[in-house]
């Protein structure tokens, strides 16, 4: 009869469950470090919100209207747009003509320009359509268009830029804010190559001598210190 073989060596050790305490320490440490470096940004972000508050919008609009002049009234109308909640929507809509508009809670940069000008009694839907109808080949041939379309032509940045260049005053393009005035139209080229438009307005509150812009880059109409955030490729002034 065979005898059992005796095990020789260190006794087997039962593996212990690994503690997660060290991992949590690392997470807590990372959060503390992140909080330390991000803390200075909190007052900055809060200050930005305070600067562009509804109260400051109303104050700026009141000042511009009291100063008078077309450029100031246009800037006031642009600032009033920032009080509206607008979801980005670049879709094609069948709209009325003249005076047509897509739903008020929808829009993009071009719609902000159209709505602002309508508040100073200039209907760019009509004016752009008339010029394209009479001078079709003077405008960019885009989106396989074959003829003027009052539903969409005025909602395209390329057409608005060409219209302002043809019918308005073409101004200096520079990287110096002194060359830009309240009420001017600015066209930028975004990093993806798209064109984008905005209107020059005064800065808010204590920054009222600065040149800020009202535009809609996808988050709705906003009042921001963004004049030179992108490359300026067009600078115009248009009034009647």
C-alpha cells in the first residue's frame, strides 16, 4: 500500500483581496490637484457671466439707443438678440417672401444678421434676393443652385459677404481693434474653412470701450470678446 506523499515547502498562502484604498487616494489626490489649478478659472467664468448679464445687455442697449445713429441702433438690435434662446439650425425652410423667417427659436449666424437688420427696417431677404435675381453670376455658385431662391439665399454666408461687398462699404482688414467700429459686419474663416459672420458692438460694463461682437457660433446669440478669435476675411459697413 502506497503511503501519501508529504508536501515539502512553504505552506500555501491564501491570496488576500487587494485593497482599493490606494486607488481612492490617487483619485482624491488628482481631484485636489485639479481643483487647485482650476480654482482661478471659477472667478473668471463667473465674471464673464456677470459681464454679459441681462442687466448689462439692457444698459448697453439703452446707451446705444440714446446715442442714436444707424450704427448704434444696429448694434443695439444685435445685443437684443442675445436675450433670445435660439437652437442652431441650418436646415432649408420654405418661408414667406417678403418678411419670411424660420421659427424664432431656430437659427444660425446668418439668421442673427437678418433678424438684426430687420429691427432697423432693412430686409436683407428682399435685398439679397433682388440683387441675386438681377446679377446671378456675380454671386458664388454654391449648393448646385440654378437660380435665385428667396427661401435660402440670404441665409448663406457666402451670399451675404458678396452682397455687403457689392452694396456696402468694404473696410480695412487688420488685427487692430481701432480699425473696427460699432455696427460693422465682420466675416471670419473658421478653422474648418467655413465662413462665419458677426456684428461689432461695445464691450459690456467696464469694458465698454472695447470692441466685442454679437454672433451665433452654434450656442445661440452671444456677446463675446471674440473679434480676433478667428481670421478676419471680410469687414463691411452696410446701411441705407
